[in-house]
């Protein structure tokens, strides 16, 4: 059973021989527009408790941009690619995409893989941090850019727009989607992949009051407090339709944390996901808990240690959901706004049965176009 197939399954069978121990393999190691001119301050990164952060004044983003977190993003890329059966995306974009953008590209790994796979395409990856490599495929470049500001790319330019894992980062999703719409060719595709951060289980091993649920609730609440929701995955379909996109498809995946599934592929995904989570914990928590909840460093470390311990406990059969949502800009000129302009959840072509239980068994070339 591949990850895609699990979307049809009632539950992920658990490997009963897996529960006895902690995951020892990991335990040990475990302005007004976006083209502002590049200045030193943007590359003059900030630090918090020894972790390094971006310094783009126009946006706040919770994640560090240091080696440890960048490595974690690359693990996430591998895990999410496995989840999509080895594919980089699901939208039916055809074989010869031309102008492609990866918004919030992180280390740029998706953009580089895409550029390698589609030599026809000119791929640009944008981010607040210039953490992408210098040596990149000739048809790929990176630009420092704040996606929350007015887009300076030409109208009707992109035929594929990709966004992934921007949960908790964006204040005004309708605005970004409308800027994307404006800069997309008619007939072009957008794909937004995002993870909700709600750790849960279907067998009660991660239930009400469990540290993993408290962890999720803490960050979801902080996201709402910051005005930058962590729940964008489940809102994306409604918001894309409200922005005028058509043929919008939502796919929902349960992503296990750890090696507890009996299915080989899901076990593999779960192991990468465990590594992704364990390595990401401090980076997820530090800025938000310090800045929003005003916790002390010691309090934060205790919370992280409790969560790490729960993640590594094999008897916790936890998962969270990943949403893959894609849609198309209509071929015609007219922008038809869907009735549900609030982006509320509504019945959709959800191919997964994620509601069913899981059971036991760069050198910034910069959009800032340097003067
Ligand atoms: C969790 S990482 C995901 C990176 C990449 N999309 C991936 O899936 O590997 C989120 C990235 O979004 C970037 N980001 C956050 N807010 C942004 C904004 N307003 N404009 C551009 N990039 C942003 C962050 O700097 C970070 O690199």
C-alpha cells in the first residue's frame, strides 16, 4: 500500500512488534512592495537563544534559518515526496511548464528538483532567507522576497505556482492568493501543500490532554493570536475557490509519526516524519513561545523535552494531516468568485478517508533586483 492508497484505507494497521521501545535509532542523535532594495540588514540575521533567524522587516516568520533547521526542511522534502508516491506535485500541469515559482522555498530543494525534472521550465524560488545554495540547475534561481507584499512579477506570467509548509507564516491568505492569481497565466495551476499541526491518534494512544495534543493546541492558539493561522491546509480549498480558481481538488493524507504502521511504505514515511519532528521541535517552539507566550527558556526546554519523549514513544500511534490542494486559473478572462468568500470549510473532493480511524495493528539573486 503506498501513501496515496492509505487515503482510501479505513485505518493504518499498526506493527504490533513495534510498541515496546522508544525509537532508539533517533533517540541518541537525535515597505509596500516586495522588490525593496537589498540591504545588509536583510542578510544580517538575528539570533535567539543560539538559533539564527531571518531579518526581513516586513514579515515575521517563526522558524530559524540555521543549519539544523535547514537540514530538517530537507528531511521534510524527502518525507513529503515519499507521501506523494515520489512525485513533486499532483496538479495536472502537463509536460512542458514554462514559468514556475516556489513561494517560501526554504532551502530551495523542491525548486531545484523541479528544475532538474523539467528543463523546459524557468524556476524561481523566493524566500525571506537567502539559505539556498549557489550551485543550482541553470534553469533555477532564487530571490529574496516577502510574498506578503505586492507582487512585482508580471501579470499572467506563471503557469505553475507551488507553495508548501507556510503554516503559521502568512497574515492574509486571500491577498496572497489574489496576487498569485494576477501573476498566473490563464489555464495555469497553483498547488498548495500544507500540514496541519494537530497530532492525534485513532486508537486513543494520543487522546485528550496528552502532551502531543497540548503541544498542537498551544501552537494553533498562538497562530490565531498572531493572526497567522496554522490551519491553512484545511482552509486552502475554500480560499482558492474564493480567489477565482477553478477545478480545485483537495487531497488529505494522514502522516504517521514513527515506525508504528505495519505497512512498509507508511513505516518508512513515519520514520522520516519522526526525524523531521524531533529535529524541528526547538525551531518550531523557540520564537513563538518566547515572543507570543513569553515563556522562559527553561520552560520551553521542558515542554520540548516532554514532546520529544512522547514522539519517541512507540506506543503513541500519532499522525497529523497533510493537505494537498491544487486548482486552475480559468482559461477565460473573467474572474468568477466562488460564493464561499470566507474560505470556510465545505464538502470537497477529499479523496482521503482521513476522518476514518487509524488503527493499531543561495546567493540571493533577489527579487530585490540589486541596484
Ligand atoms: C517551513 S519552511 C518550508 C520551506 C519549503 N517550502 C519546504 O517545503 O521545504 C517555510 C519557509 O517559508 C518562508 N517564508 C515565511 N514567510 C514568508 C514570506 N512572507 N515570504 C516568503 N517566504 C516566507 C520561510 O523563510 C521558510 O523558509
